C-alpha cells in the first residue's frame, strides 16, 4: 500500500514537472519571439520617431512666433444701498454676460477705426476672453505676431469695453493694463517635437502590428505546433554564418 502511494506521488510529481517545463519553454519561446520582433522592426520605430519628431520640430521652428498680451477687467456690479456681499454675488452672476460683451462688435469697432488696414474679423480672431471662476475678474487676451501690437490692442479693447460698460450698464469696470509680452506663446518647438515623436512611435507600432497580422509565415515553435497539432520534440537553433562556418 505504501509503495502504491509513493509511486502515485512520483507520477504526480513527474506530470507536474513536465507541465512546468512546457510552460517555461513556451514562455521562453514567446519572449524570444518578442525580442526577435523588436530587433526586426527597430529600424521602423526609430525611423518613425526621427521623421515625425524631426519634421514637426522643423515646421514649428519655421512658423512665425505669436505673442499674447493680457489685460485684466475687474467688474463691480451693485449699488451703494446694497451690501458688499450682495454686490459681489451680483457681479459673479453677471460675469459671463459681461465677458461676452467684451468682444461685441460695438466694442471692437472703435478700436478697428484707429488702425488702418485692420478689419473687424481680424481683430475678433485675435481677441479672447476668460472669465475667472469665483472672481470678479475677466481676462482679455490678444494674440499677435508683434508683441507691441498685441499689448496696444489689448489695452485699447479693454478701455473701449470699460467705456461701453460704464455708459450702457449699471456697472463699474476697472482695467489693469496689459504688459509687453517677452516670450511667445506659440509655437513651442520642443513640445511639438515631443508630440510628433510620440505620434511617430504610435504610427510605427500600428504598421508593425498590421505587417505581422498579414504575415502568414510561422514565426516560432508554438505556431508550428498549433498548425500541425503535434508537440515539438526539440528545437534546433539557427546559427549565424560565422557560427556555422566555425562548426565546419
């Protein structure tokens, strides 16, 4: 009885060892397959990163710089009979409306009239407003290739809006003038090159997946076993030309 138990344990151990060995061989073969793919397609990955990243950097460097000048508009809506708390709440509630009015054609036309050759559509495209959440502040931004022009337009638009708001609505608008921008907001060659390199890497990986998917050649022992439906007894490694010559 004891001998039977020992034999059964030995048989179970042998089967378990065989399964572990097969799993180890399979994992090792898969790892070798992935390493082979990495070596085979390394040139495409490098090429995609270099072309997309380098091309994006060159294009970004050739683009003209754009500067942004920002003026601050402080809105105070209310009356002297109201409390400061009520005035603040009224200003916060009206802030989105006043932000929309800052780019109203009535506000911008007076600025366009001061600049020969500047159209209303061009100025509208340059100007953007950003109401600051939970504050009484509206940020008015103007982007232009000339930093001096950007600062001048930002100040003129904000002053035009101040005059418009104070005369047309029961509000008190104060302006903090824009300063001369020293560094451009765009383009950013290094950032653009990094994004381009990532796009090139993604494109290269996508092409590799497509090429491997349409390739119907058996690339490793597991694929051969799946096709033939039998287990491989052994795997003969492929020798390089120098190794084969030395063996001879």
